[in-house]
C-alpha cells in the first residue's frame, strides 16, 4: 500500500481526478507531483466528451523515505540474526541518524560485551557491516552499548580541544597517541573549524596517529627549532627511569592508549582560578632502609642493560578463566 | 558456538554450500573449530590482513570465555 509510487486517475474534471489520486496514495498535495495527461472535453450535448486523466506521483523524498524504511528493517533483520547466534541475552534497538544506522545493544554484562577498548563491539560491528554489504546494503552502521561510544566521543572532543589550545599557544606540533580510524575522525572533525591549528594523520594502521600542528601564523615568526643542547655543559640530573620528570606537567596525554581513562581528566581550570599563596610543602615520610647484607653487591638497574631473561611459567592447566591468566602473568621485577 | 561461526562464514562467501565447520579438540582438550571452504572463498574468510578472521576469533573468544572453554579457529 505505502509502496505505490504513482497512480493514474480519471474523472470529470482535473481537480476531481487529482483529489481521488491523492487519496489513493494517502499523501498531501505538496508532497506529490501532478501531471495532467488528458484535459477534459465537454463535447456537445454529451457527445465526444472526455474525462480528465491525471498522473500523481510521489515526490522523490517520499520515495526515498519508503526505501529507507525498508533498509532499516533489513539492517535490523541481519543484526538480529547475527546476535541470536552470538549471545541470546542481548537486546537490540535500531535507529537512523543522518547517513548511518545506530544499533544500541543492551547487555547484562556491558563490560564483557564491549571488550577491551571496544575490541568485541568493533569486531561485531565489522562482521555486521560485512554481512550487510553481502546483502547489497552498503551502509555505515555503528554498534553501541549503553553510552560507551558517546562517552568516548565526548572525551575525545574534550582532549582535542585542550591539545589544540596548547598547540596554538606553544606553536609546536603535537602527536597524539595512536587511535583507531573512527576516533581519529572524531578528532579531525572536532578541530576542522579551527583556523589556529591543522590536523593530519601519520603512520600505519594500528599505530596511526593524529598530529595537531599550529596553523599559519599571522605576523608571528615561526618558533625556532629546539636548541641543540648536546654541546652545552649545564649540569644535568643523572638519568634514572623512576625519577624522570613528567613531561608537560602530568603527561596524561602522552600515555599509551591502553590507559585511556586518563584522558578524561576533566575540564581545565580557567587560569585565574588557581589557589594563591605559597604552595603547601610536601612532607614525605623517610624511606625505610633495608639493612644491606655484607657481601651484597650494590646494583643500580641501568635502563640500557638487557632485561633479565625470564623463563615462561608452565601453561595453566584446567578450565580457562580470565583470573587464572592474570595470576600466571610473569612479573617483570626480578 | 559452531552455529555462530557457521552463520558468519556462510553469509560471507560466494559458495555457502561448500562451507563446513568441523569441531575438534587440541592437545589440551580445547575446542577448535575448523572452517572448510571453497578455495576461492578462503581469502574472503581471512580478509585483508586477516581482519575478518581476527574479528571472528575475537567474537568466539569472547563467547568461549563466558562458557569457560577455549576456542580457536583454523581454516583449510
């Protein structure tokens, strides 16, 4: 019924025919394309009179809307068929947003369903898009569970803005940690309207990174490259991995992506909103000294020394459980 | 478990009638699913840089962990 695209109707007058045709399609006049195929002829005393013939066609958007409705059903059918075989505790709802489909999945165990860094949702999304493509549906579909993706997107946008502000201030490019394509897209889109920074990506796929660069400077000379300090003789702290000063105060942006909760360090404080007065001095309890054995050599771990070779422990026996795998993880400390 | 792999693979290839999934056990007694497919379909099951088979393994591992078994997929 809703799939009829056009109808031909004849009636005594053009007007009557149009009304009849619109009724049959169930649409209003504004959403229809009306062609008059034959004008009515009144004839003489009923002889040679002809009815009016009109063709009423749904407008293009109308047709597209019908196709979309069918497409969304197909997407949902494929997704349901896959999920039924995957995990029958999942609940699915499908929604169209712009050009892509949003599939929200409610799971009793969202953490397990999403996987580490969304590994499992992404795998499922990839398989789903393959199955849809095989059915001739080349659409973008996004799998989400709860607000995982929207939360992540918010975090990424916040991070992008914060880093862009800094790049534009210090006028040096900044390389972000490696991100998957979808998340890089979020960064590029978040910064595309800014004139003070430019973004591009470098590297190969699993480690491709977004680089935020300062934009063209207006009247400002580009900042000179970092000075070569190899020849000066400033006193320098001895290298020790534990005592290394954090880069850029905290360095939360430099962390590898597998600790990504650290991105969400909250909104920045405005510059004026800082506590004034002297900084409270930190009181540190004295370190407990372990009495040294007489013959024990003093060993300082050197970062350049080859790491001690460890022998892999025996594979865990019995049924697999994630906790067991944690227990068997070999310690790096000797 | 087997149904999941079978469904995915059969809906991915050009010759679903030639797809066969064989259940087997490895030395440790873990479940191994072996996918048998037509020669020209093997590439489709594996995917560019192993993307497809990696995704299948991820899903399978996720389900297997829930049921306390280990599962692996091999292709022939």
